[in-house]
């Protein structure tokens, strides 16, 4: 289980856990970062670009929430 | 409401994620002019449309694009209230039309699952199937319809495909009972929801019978969906919005906490179970509905993104795009603007020739025509600005710009989300301020609202244009790609941005302190901006300007003419000058017969006398008196009473300053003159200080006026919108005071520094 920010470009995995302030976490989950969702890092950095459910999202970690990833190939 | 009218008219609410083509569909269904977009947050206002189908009158309510009906942001709150029929200004919808896009169906079903729970008839419109097919995905709408238990209609709004079938489905659905809501959550959760609902109904019976007891189904039940949301939304914004008495509120908070604890113990952590269960449901619904996925998104889009979102190249390109855009606004608009001005010159020339001198001629030429010209002359610039903005928005680029800007915005304590409202504010602060509703964090939103009016809106453009055209030399660099006038314009925009950044930093460090906001934003698929939408929006915005700003400008032009024309001086005060004028006129008449005396000399002194009469008149006018009264205060900025008067006149709306300057400096100048070049520009270049005879304007004064207008808060509409959005009087007052103070100080420094440099 590693933080999303540690993913390198092209690496993918599945959301293992989203930690942090409950309503921020809730919003992230609504946008598709629920446990088990397949994520691919497109452009690392802050903010980063991730691919989620075939869509691209610009994303910067909140001070209040951290997304943890199960590394591994995740064919969507 | 009688049964007969109820059957004659339907209300249909449109809901959908951003970037689903919902706004385009709304436009295609109702034919009503409205702003469409493909980045999050463009449809923040409630929009209504009308259409008739199968003899039924249908009212369409376009709800803000939203990812979820969770009632946390103001946009979502409005959507939930409209859908549940809890808003007094919108009738309860007979059908909810939920728009989903084929290329991200799984995520959009999240919202569908919430809509299905509302207990109203639902029709699903499936858009962008062509896009999904291009990516090798096939979707079976019939199968999806069976799984969801509601009609699913495939539409391509841009080409008008499927619209009739959609209307049929809507009318049919309106006459049928709502579908039974899907079972999404475990038994234990449902039980908690029902228990809470029962308790709230008991607690609010007293209030309910009085206020909203007369709904169609008799005594209204508290919506089950709201009870569910109360438990799920741990932030508590809905909880605060529920109308119950103080004592009951305390109990409600305790009950919610207890319910959440019980659920957590039962293996249903709140709020995590919501996303988990809804996405689980969505995955099950889509089994066998979608086939052949796995093909990556369009690879040319990936390649474009590789450059456009690059930290260095992307940022350089963004800066380049914005520079070209603002240069174009200035350069391309010049020819049509000149044409409009000379047309008005010709018209007023004809009027002067046709009418006798007096109040009526003056009103028509200096009030009415000057007012009309002041409005129409800005249309070319507004068209060009919106042409660019709409293209960027429709192509999907603006979201990338927001992504790129996030790393900069974070330095002033804001997120990339604030970028789009701020960029919209370059057109007009009002839609910009309304677009801040997508910012969830209250302090971030407030900060963005307070700095949005510092972005140079299109109403400032006229001031910049006039001053630049008159006083900044048209030097060019790099083979004509850059010119000094365009760069000066860019500098004014940058000034607003820099001051806004400083203000944001200040606000976030003091009054609106908060944690660093997160950033999560959809980057929609690149598409060619449809020309029809772009042209439509261009004219729409232009018409908007003529209608809203234009009427104010026109009315104020007339009022300002009056304030400048009256009171007229008595004959005894003007007697010596009038006598002199008559003597010169007679001499000029005889001149035709007698070529010995020089005609030019006579004509020149005649003009001098005429202008002195006009000058005396204007000094004595109401506006002139006001201007002279504040002259000591504006003198350090390099302004005389005439500029001061124009600034006073522009307090309700800053664009008025140009027409007022026009009236003040134009009256008395010969309208036949100035071929090819703007009459007003010449008048300003010719203006002198009465005491010293030095030119009134110069680069320092022009700069100080521009800087003042770049920073001042002279727009009554913006202040009103700030009041409405912040629900306070203090914030608009604060905005006005801080901006006016800054504007004055900055103009002072600019003038003093520029004069010192010039000397």
C-alpha cells in the first residue's frame, strides 16, 4: 500500500484506502476514488493527472486526505 | 392548482454530471438561448426553457451540472431542493431527465442511483455514444433501460438525433407512476433512515401544517432521500438547513451521531458505504450492457495533453495563448470600431446641419447619439473576447488551464478551481462570481468572490482602449507580432491579476484563514468547438451587453448630458462673449466679399470664443460643480475637474466613463472634423489645463486613469451580486472600500512616478 503521489507515470493500481477528514474523503469517493477503483498515473507531480474510469482528472492531494494505492496492473 | 392545468403543463428537470452535453441538450430541446459549456461549473444558474410536444406545454428546468446529489455545495443544495419540489419558485418536476454520457457511464450512474431514490418518474438521456464507439465501446440502451427500470433514450443533441423520441418518452413517463427505488444499502441502514424520518416528521408536525401543508398529496411527508442524506453527509450542511426548532436541532445532532456509531458497529461505516454501494450497484447494472471496452482513449488527445499539461511547455503555451488573445482583442477590433465611429460622426454631422442650435439638438447629438455610439463601439471587442473564451472552453482546454494554474494558485492559498471563475471575470465579474459556487470550501469561495472584480472585465476595455489609442504610441516589435499598445493593455490585465494575488494572500492569511484546499477536476476529452455554439455565444454575450450594460450606459449618457447641459447660464453672464462671437461671425460673412483680411485668423478666434462659451457653461453645470468640488482630491492623480466629473458619473458602472468623457470633451468640437481618426481621441489630445495651457493629458495621466479603472469597484451590479452570493451587506461594502482605496493610491503612485520618469 503506497500513497498515490508515489506512483510513477504509466504505473497503475487499485485504490486501497482513502484516509483523512470524512467529508473530503466522501467527495473523493464520489468522484470515483472508492476502494478498489482502478487508477493510472498519467502525469505525476502536484497537481497530478490520473486516469480513472477512462476519464482524466487533475488532482492535488489535500492536506486533509491521502489516497493509498495497491500497486499492480489493473486492467479497467 | 386545479387538475386541468396540471395535465396541460409538465415540469421537467434536467440533471447530469458536468461535461455530459446537458446544456447542449437543453438548448436543443427548448431552443432557448443559453450559455453552454464543457468544463465544470458553467451552468450555475437555474435556467428555464419552454417547449410544446404532443399538445403538452413543457417547462424545462436546467439544474447545475453536479457529480452528486449530496447537498453539500450550494449548487447541489439547489438541485436537491428543485428535484424534491421544495422550492417555491419552481413547480415540483413531473419527470426528472437525467443526462449521462456513454464514455464514462459507470461514474455517471452514481448520480442516476441518487436520482432514482427521489421517487419521481425518471428518463435517462444517453449522450456521446459516438465518442464511446470511437473508443471501441458498444452500449445496449434497451438492456440498460431494463436494468434501471426507466426509459433510456440515445441522443446526439448537436446533430438533433433522438430528440423526438426523448420528448415522447418524457410525456409518457409523466403519466406513469415513478419507478420503485433500487435497494442500494443494507437493511440496517434502511432501518436507521426510516427511524430518523419518522422522528423528524414528529418533530416538525407543528411547523409543517402552517407553512407548506397544502402540497398535492395532502400533508407532505419528510422526503426519505433527505433523511438518508442527513445520515450520510457528515459535514452537516444539510443538517443546518433543516427547519426545526433549537431544542430539536440539538437532539437531531445527537441522534445522527448515535445512528452513525450504530451503523459503524454494524459494519456500515459512514460515509464510506455510500460510494462503495452505489458503485457496486453501477457495476452490476452495467454487466452485459457495455461491451468491448478496454481500448484506450483517443491517442491524439494523449499526445496533445502531453504538451498542453506539461509543467513548462504547457505554461508557456498558456501564456502565449492569453497574450495572443488580448492582442487580438485590441488589434482586430480596430477596423470595425473605426467604421462604427465614423458612421456615428456622419450621423451627428447630418443632425447638426438639419436642426437649429438649442437644447433638442444638443440632447440628440451629445446625449442620444453619443450614448448609442458608446455602446455599439465595444461590440467588436466583446465578440472577439467571447470568440476566444468560448473556443477554449468548448475544446476542453480551460480545464487544462485550471490544472496548470493550480500550482500557481496554491501560492496565494487558492486552488485551480478558482481559476475558471477568475478567468470568466475577465469577461464580466458577475458570471465569474456566480461560477464560484462550485468551490466547496467557504473561505476559498469568499476569497475568490472578493478578488474576482479585480480581473479586468470587458467594461474596463473601453477605458483602456480610449486611453491607449490616444496616448500610447503604436510602436511594433518582432516584425509586428507585438505592439506597445497591446503590451500596455496586457500590463493593465497583469496589474489586476497581481493585485488580486496580493489580496488573496492577505485575505487567506487573516480573515479567511483556512487549510490548503485540495484540487480535483475533470479534464474532459478534447473536442472541436462547434462553430454554431461559438458564434451563438458570441452574439448572445454581445446582445447581453447591449441589453444590460447598454441600457444603463444609454440612460446614464442622457442623465450625464443633462447634468452637463443644465443649468444654462443667463444672457447677462454670457453677454460680452456672445457679442464678440456675433462680431466675428459678421466679419467672417463679409470676408467672403473682401479678401484683404486673413480668413483663417478670424475663424480661429471665432472657435476660441465658442469654446470659451462652452467651457464657461460646463464649469457652471451640475456635473462641473461636482467635479470642481472634488478637484483638490484628484489633482495629485493628474486629473482636472473634467476627469473627476467623469469618474463621479461612472460610479454606477465604469463603462460610463468613456461616454461621459465624450460628452465633456466633445461638446463644442466640430463634428465634421477628424476624418479617419476618432473624434474623441483628437478631443482628448487637444485638451489643455485652463490655467497653464499645458496639455491636460499625457502618458502619465492616461496611465493613472487606466490604473484607477483597473482597480476600482465602480460597478453597482457586481456589488449587488457579491451581496447576494455572500448573503451579507458587509462584504460588498468591504469590496467597494478596499478597491476604491487601492485604485486611488495606485493611480497616485502611477502618476507621480510616471511624471518623474518623464521629466
